């Protein structure tokens, strides 16, 4: 019995850089490890953040070198 080799292709630094540039100025969800998604409005980010159990949302700002985030915790009581 031969086992086939499996190559897992993940994001490359180039594709991650492109993804970060595309998220500039958008709202993102914190999944406990990193920021994901790119939503146009804060309300949309809150909606999906609650749906997916995100603890925080943040607006992404690309400063020329990397993305900075202005974070807000989601208030599940509201």
C-alpha cells in the first residue's frame, strides 16, 4: 500500500500582503488568533462578529509597512 504525498499550500507572504492591502479601511473580526474578514461597515462587522463568536472587531489601517488596528470589544449584552 502506497501513501500519496500531500502538499498543503497555504497563504504566501505575497498573498497575505495583498489581503492586508485589500482590508485597509475595512472592519475586521478577531478570531482569537488574527484578524479576518473585511466588512464595509461597523454594523456589518458586529453582525458577523456575533454570528461567528468574535470577541473583538477592529478597523484596519495600513500605515505603509503593516496594518494597524483600532480594536473594540463586542458588547453581547447590547
